[in-house]
């Protein structure tokens, strides 16, 4: 960082599976905290001015009220959320001690793909709901588990606020612009659309977009999953000027479907 004259760092690297974090908390603390602290120390020594950090709605835990504002109590219900919150606090104290600015972007459920179908979500073992449903609708195969149907929500399944990946990308640019304008800022912003959709609503949207019914099955709740997470992104709108360009669930699913339709083998078939 010193040799290259880096001004700002965008830190997005982390383990991010709630269920896995409940089974392997030590690996989450090692990767998401210990290694992040090493990055933070290198940034401080290298003269970096600020860090944009990919945080998470998981820092809030089970919400007391919806939509969730940045002032909501932070009581994570899983090690993944705990590590995100712990690093936010580390950023705060590094700013106090060393003047290193930061913006923590608390993503709600990231989803979607580039509208032209060239960039999308490609994991060796996919765990996210929307791509799993789309792949199942496209290819058939084993049914997708729907974890929990007895939550205190309208249809009993978890409710989440889905935010398009292109809108997330825009927020990172606006966070950098904020630090360039204001210097060593200390800020955290929710990134979501302010509307929640249940797992069953996502299944129905996938069927409507693809014209195919994805195979699904009931499954027990996952430990550590809050029942509902819906964002208030008013602060991001007011201070960053951030407003989602792809706010509807249909537009999010449709862009993801275009990626999966064009890339049945993920990035392995991009040349063909």
C-alpha cells in the first residue's frame, strides 16, 4: 500500500454463511476478524485515508421493529454477524486513534446480476436462495430446502429485503466520494430497498420470471436466522445520495435469470 500510494481500500473479503458460522465460529473469527485486523494495520502503516467495509444486516440480529434504521440495537444472533459488528467497532477505534476514516455498508440480501448478462453469481456450491431456485428451475434435480415455515410472518417463511448488486456497487462509489469530500468520516449505512419479501414470494417470482416451477421442499429452521430483515435506507439516500435503480424483486430475479440462462456452466463457459 505504501509503495503504490493507495488512498482508499474497499474491503469485501469474508466468510459469509450464517449456518456455517454457527458450526465453525473459530474459522469465522479467524478469517473475518484476525485477517481483517491485519489488513487494517497494513492500511494504517501504508498511509491509507479510508476504508469502505462490506458489513451486513446481520449486525442487528432479531429486529425489534421494521424497517431497521442504523440506530437499531446491534445484537447479532450468529457468529457471522458478530464478526461483522466487531470489525465495525475496530474501524471506529482505529479512526479515534489514527484518523483512519471508514464507511460501513450494511448490506441486506444482495442478489441479481449485471443487466447485460455478462456478470453474475457463480459459486462452486451455491447457498443463496435466488440462484439456487433459478438453477433448479433451469436444470431440475434435487428440490431446494425452504428453511422454516413457522416464523411470525404472513406466510410463515423468512422475510428479507433484497438489494440489486448493481445498486450495491453504486453505493461503494458514493462512499468513496463521501470520504474524498469530507475526509476521515465515520459512518454506517443500510443498503436495502425498504420492502421485505418472504421465501415463498421469492419462489413465486422465480416461477413467474422463468415460466418453470422450481422444485422445493420444507425444511427445519436454520439456527441463527432472524425471521424478518427489512432496511430503512433513508440515511444512505440523504447523505450518499444513494437510491436503488433496480428496486423490484422482479427486476432482481430477472437479471439473475439472464445470467444463469446464458451461463449454464457459470464462468467456465464464458468463452463459448
